[in-house]
């Protein structure tokens, strides 16, 4: 038994009756229980072993024995989760384990299936891809990458010691021939050390005997959030310590999406498996973040930290999973992730014509639309139109005069485009287009017969030129629009009549 760390054990169906209180009295504080193998086997004793270890106070978890040439990594991950391989940040559930080792059925054919050689008749690249497929599926299903259980010689032989697996905690199997505190070498391309060492298959504990490489507090944190969370908090603190100051408490976990946080004099650090660890400085941005519900609200966890300043006009911002909080000396607003923010980005954020947001994103408009107002205009979005800006100026003024999205224009379906004849501009809307020139102003050309005839005359480039009125209709049903070169008049009986000036 190594003289360091925290002792534990792992069991399977080969240990149908475990005296868990005895194991606890011997010093075991954590346990892993085999849940499944391939996609064809589950441990009949899993529930009693899993609950029995927990009943005496152990932190416990589940492991899956992989048979990679049987089915895909994703398939076996789903089978594992369906049969006990889940995880929650309750503080007493260890992360799930992928038992990936030599083929115990080497050279055998069972029920017509040939299990292959010790590497399952798979190439190193195929085995590496299989592990990634399993791991990514487990992450999506549980919020945790699995621990990889293996032994160095088999991993190096069959997977050729690849890099890229360092985010997976390592459980190494190595049985020294004499008492030692040294597990021997680990697969060095991905790991510099192990998290758990299985040092014996013959005692002192039931099943296999293991040791956690750390103290009990770190084992608890590992159960809640993973072995890398302390390192992630440490790195972020080192980058932000000058303003964070001293911690006001320990790292606390159990937040939404398996997150953790720590409070400091000058702010906080928040972490989740998907976002990493990032700091949020006390001030206007953090205040707004807290008012929206922090990580429980629409912004989720920070994805950069702390806030970044030095924007145009002295502005600052911080990015979160659900968008950005943007601050200027005149106010603070949220720019939620989604099509309106995407349009804002395409137009250069605060450096573009729109400048900074002056309102939040407001939804519930006609046809399920949303709007956000900026210094230089508005961005409108609806499911049928997409997101487009109506920038400050004559076209926007006419759009608003006609009732904005509630009027005959509907929502914009393009941004404003300039460079027409004599410096004119236009913008398309669901109901037609708004046309502007310096001599005529901005007027709406709705889809219909009058616009069709204007189009046949080459729009503003033809003899009619730009419109200098909107299309307007009388109570008798006659409609008319006046242009620089004449008028187009429509009646139900005659259609469109053309009049030159």
C-alpha cells in the first residue's frame, strides 16, 4: 500500500458481496464499480455495489470496459450512460471512466465474432479516434470528459503514445514487484503524471486497490469538477491577482452545468467544463451580469476575463457564452449572441456606422421579431426576414413615418445600399424598397403594379428618375406615385397609366 494519497478500490461482478463497512474501516474512501462492457453486458451487481459504497460514505463512480472493435465509441458511451455511467456535481460522484486496455479475448471467436489481437485488430489511428469519439460523447451527455484507465505498455504499443489526451485524467495500472511509492512511467506524450494509480489486483482491498494522488480535499474537488479545476483557477488568478485581491472563501462547485466559482475582494472567478475559468471584475459589467442571473441567466459563464477596455471612446466589454456586456461612459448594454449580434459584428461593432448599443435586445414585435437600438440606427430581426440594420438618416425616418415593421414596409431584408445615380441610396424591405436621393428625399416603392412599370423603365436610371412621393391611394381605389419625370397612376379598370411631366 503506497504511503501517500487517498486509498480506494474498484470492483466488478467478480466481487458480488463486498463488505463496504470493512473496506471503509481499512481506509478506502473512494470506489469505482464496473457498469458495462461493449454494448452487450451490464454488471448485475452494479446497483448494490454503487449504492453500498455510497452508504458507508465513499465517493463512488462507474467504469466502462471498452471493446473498440465491437461498436463505435459514441455507441458504447451512450450504452454506458444508460446503464449507470452518468455523473453529477454532487460532490460524491466520481467522473466516469473508460477502461481501455489489452484485449482479454485475444484470439478468440465468441458467437461468431472474432475479437482480434491485443490491439483489437485496430490501427493506432483507429484506436485514437475511437477514444475521442467515446470522450466527446461522454462530455456531451454528462458534462465531463472520462478518466482513461490504461497501462503504459499497452497504450504505447497499441496507440503509439499519442498526444492530445491530456484533458482526460489518467488512471494508470502498474503492479510493482516490491513495496514502492513509484507507479513507474506514464504515457508521456499526453500526461506528465497520473490522477489515480491502481497498484494491486490482490489486496489489500476487495477487487483492485488504488490510490488517489492528492489529499481528500482535492479528491472531493475532482469529484465535483475535475482534476484540472484547481490549475485553471490558479492560472486565472495569477493573471488577475493584482485586482482580484485575496479570496473570500474556497472554490465552490455544484453550479449550473457543473460549474464552480470563487469570490475575491475585487470580483470572482467562474469555471465550467465548457467555458474554462475566467474572472469578472467588480464594477458595472459584473453588476449587470449579476442582475441577469449570472451563470444561471441568458449570458451563462464568462468565456474571456476580465473585461477588455480601450475600445472606441474608452469603452469596455466582456464576452460570455450568451453574448457580450458592453460599457461606455454613457451606459451599459447587453449584446446577446444570435442573429442581431452577428449583423452588428458584420458591420464593425462599435467602430462601424452603428456605434454602441443604446438599448438591450427587445423581442415580442410583430411576426415574432426583435429589435436592438444603437447610436447609429437599429437592427431588426424576424424569422422570415433575418437580421438587418436600418441606419440613422432619411430612409430610417421614412421607415418610422410609415409605421416601421408594423406598416406596409414590414421588416428590412437588406442593409442600406448607396452609390446609385446622383449619389442615391436604397434599402429593401419585405413590402418593397425605400429610395433616397438628395433632391427627392426618401420614399417607399411598394411591390405591385406601379413598381413593376417603374422597373420596366429602368428605375431611377430611366426617364421617370427618383420618386418624390410615396405611393398613395384614394378612397375610390386609385393609386398614384409621382416621380421626377412624371407620374404612374393605377386604377382597377385601366391598370397603370403613365404621365410625363
